[in-house]
């Protein structure tokens, strides 16, 4: 017996015994220059394969006793449509869950275990508004048998009049940190080589499609000390990040700095539409507890700067604080000379020592006063202490709930500065790990609108465990905490369900923002379809709830987990944006 169900884009297939059934899909709605997505969930009593292409497929398991079904899925729409098989990943609760969107056309499945197919209809700018139909057809055959149609179903698609802007023009300020060294490791290319940049172009394309604004660079070695990866024996991972600026000590004792690779990445990102901050790590707030030793006495940070000694060919480390200052001056001068200094932010990730951070900022102001700073903050006292010195602030959501009034005062006092929020780690709502419902990713956009903030930060676009297409677990973080995309074997990028739902949520923000400019009260009413809280106090008391049902079973849950609520919100907004 074969079962097929069509469901929404926020359903996550799981291999467990909780009996959760895919909810039915009533219909789709989208703007022009937008997309609408859904999933097809399949299951057979016998072993089976699922094909989303038209190529032939013979299973190596045909010799086994018992039937072997061949299922093929075809989606026909009036617009370009992408159809992908979904890959399963083991979560921290040891349950396999769908997440990555695979590149191949066929997968083999065990009998009685379901599989899922992702389908996304992409509506162009010049499409005519109106009602359309998307047809899903599922074919079945055995070895040597002609296919039979076991399902043919039409999904109504409403295309609204409104044209969603291109991602590069979205107002939502997205800052997902890019881990460039990790990309090189997992695509087997030499760091900063032409081959590396060829692969990076694929990652830039993927992140730019989310409306990403910030560019992430390391100008010092291992600013996060490898995220404690040397201590994780259960899930081995190499998480070290390296500087993109080669340093040379010449024979005459002077230093030279090669900024060409750094500029190459900046240009790559800028050409893709990433026009925001150039955020540089490794100079401020180097993680003291994870960087083994203090190499440079007299400098407040455990900064790690390696150089090639031209005189004898040795690789050495800068150990003189004055030489570090020369490097900072040279970096500042380069950005001034190339007219990019206004974009540059010296980044800090969760500074935990107020005195050290104060000392480092004072040194930076003395040595390279043109540099501005950005900080991801997880200690509430930093917000007030350094609010006048930081141009881009991103407090952790827990800090937002504690210090919201001060944050809004800061935003009013410094309207030219950016105020983002972030989430990470285990068990928080909303979050972007596998254990969280996919609606948590979609909620990022509406919540940002409700908080009256500029955007969202996360540290995790593409940092990988040792074999990420098989296992992305890491003991220190929630599963999925490190990546929104996966490395493909062909040098491309595999997207995820979390990526897709985050993209949808940022699109929701753009629609809410457009409606808010036209009718603020209407935007507030639309937001109530997915928001279950009235005040920040409600958010503070409910945000640690994970994995529980919404509404009747859990009235304290802050956001809806029902995709229909989000779809109805979008439909209402689009009806008012005519």
C-alpha cells in the first residue's frame, strides 16, 4: 500500500513514533517576484525509491525478496518550479528529521518509513495577478512495468498584484556570519585559492538570496578559538577560522600586508547585492578562554597574527603590541584609501569582560579612530555601557526582553545606528535548530517587525562538523546551530528547510513593512494572526518553551506553529497592498 499526502512548507518529516500526520494543504498565496512552496510526503509498505526526475533508475536491492516500488513525482505549474528530495539528519534527541534539500533525483527508502519532496513555484515580476493551479502527479511502477498514476491533485495558487522587491533591496538587515575557512575544508580546496573563491561564489549566491547585508571577514587567526572543538570527542569537528590577510616580514624588518584576497571577497559579496557592513573579526574580543596562550604581551586581547619571515622562510607570530598597532593602522589606511571605511565594523562576539572590552576599544580609538564597531551582546550591562561606541548592536533575545526600553531609547537617540537581535544555542523560542519547529524560522521576520528592530543576526551560515552531509551534531550547540546550508560534493551549496522558512519569514517582514507604511493598524492586526503575546514580559516568560503544542494545549506559547496562520497573515497583507 502506498500513501501520498500534500502538505505545507513548514511541516518537518520525522522518523519517530509520535504519530504526527502531515496537515492538509488548502491553497497557496504569493506576491509577484515571490514563490510558494509545499511538500509531498510518501510512504509504502515495501521498500521503494522516489524519483523527482525522468531518468531511469534500477535499485541494487531488486534481488531481495519482496516487492520494490518505484515512485515518481512530477509537479506542473504555470511558472518555473524547483522540485527536490529531502535528506534526513539526526537531531540531538536522536530522532532523524528532514532538513537538507538534495541535489540528486532519486533516493531509496525503507518500507514503512516516509520520505518527503520539496516543491517551490517561483512567480516572476511580470506574472499576471490571478488564480492558477499547480498539478502534482505521482506515478508508481515495479521493475519492467509501465507507470500507473496513483495521485493527480491540483493545488490552487493565488498570485497577488503586489510585487515583492528583489532580496538585495529588502529593508530587513540580515547578518548571518560566513565561515570561509570551513567552506575551503569541506570542498577540498586550498584556502584563498581561485578554486576556493569559485566555491565561495556559490555560498554568496545562496546567502544573497536571503537578502543578506553584512560581509564577514577574519583579519586575525582563530578569533573564536575553534569553538572548543578540541574538547568534543563524540562529534569531531574542525571549527577553526583563519585570517584572510597574509602578513610578511620583509628582509629589512618592516611588515607588509596583502589585502587583495580580502578585497576579492568584499567585491564578490558587493556584486551580489550585499551592500551593508564589512564586519571584521579577530582583532577585538578574541575569545580568551579558548585561545590557548597570550602571544602578544601588552595587547589586551589574545590576538593571533601569523607572518612569513622573508629573511629565513619561517612562519612566526607577532609578539609585539606596537606591531599589532601598525597592522591596525595599515588596515584602517587601506579602507580609507579605497573609500570603504564607512562600511567597516570591527566585530565582537559576546564580550564577557567589561574592563577588557573597554580597554580594547580605547586602544582601537587611539590607533585607528576611523573604525566603527559592532557587537553581539549576551550581557545586558554592555548595552548601556557601550551604546555610544557601538554602531551596530545585536543583543541576544534574552537581553532584549530585559532591556527593551533602554534599547528603544538607544534606537531613538541614534537613528543612524543599526539594532538587530539574535538567538543561538539550545532550547529557546524562536530558534533555528532542528529541534525547533520550522515556523520558528519564519517567525524571525514578523518578530523583528513587532520588536521595531532593524534585523536579525546569527553566527551560523556555513560552519560544519567533519561530515556534515551525514551528521551535523556538535556537543556544545544545538543540532543545526552551526549551519543553514550544506556543502555539496560538486562545489555547490545544498539549501535546507530552515533556510527556506527563514527566507519566507524575511519576505513576511517586507510585506508587513510595506503595509505598515500604508496602514499601521492593519499591519498590527495582520501580525496578531501569528503572535500570541501582547508584551515583552509575555515573551520573556514564554520564550523557553520548545516542542509543545500551541494554543489550546499550550496557551503560553509565544507564536503560532500553524502554517495556516502564517499563510492567512500573508493573504490578508497582500489583499490590502493592492
